[in-house]
C-alpha cells in the first residue's frame, strides 16, 4: 500500500461518508485498503470543518436508519421461522432474547447519534413560559 495522502480530497471524503452511511464502523472504514487515510487525520478535518461535521452526522443518521430497517427485516424473518416451526421454541426464545439485546443496543446508539429523533427526550413534552412563573394545569369536576 502506498503512503497515506496528507490532504483529504472531495472524492475520498465522499467515499468515507458513503461507507459510514452504509453502516460500517469507523474502524472498518479506515481499515479498508482503498481508504488511504487515517481516522486521526479525518477526525482533525471533522473538528476543523462545520460542513464536514454536518455531513458526517448526516451519514451517521443514515446508518442508524439503515440499521433500524435491517432490524425490522430480521425480526420479521425470525417471527416467520418461529411461526413455521423451522426454529424450535427453546432456540426461538434464545434468539428472541439475543434480538432484544441487539435492539436495545441499536436504540441506545440511535439516541446518542440523533437524540431529537430517537432519544428519550423525543418521548417527553416540554413547555416553557415567557417568564419564571410555573405552568399550572388543573381539571374541573
């Protein structure tokens, strides 16, 4: 392999962002032989460019959407195999438990990457008033 280039060009940037959007981890992206760049160099570029950081965050959100879609496909496949008897009840239960762990991990990641869309804060309602007065709600009988 040739030496790593010192400058991030547009084509390499697009390759990296596409791989991230396709769901590869940072480590997987920068271990690929066609990506002749290092994570530390890319990280420095991210920290110095708001535009690149925005594109990177968008790529991570696309990866989460892909992962969640893939999880739905896997769930449907698992349900079909259990319902058809292709997988026995005990093995099915083990797979369901493993699947629950996978979903929990994906939900946690999604909440960290896109908190407004997937985080716990997206499940709550916040109301702020113009002044420091508390909001009071009462019901009449």
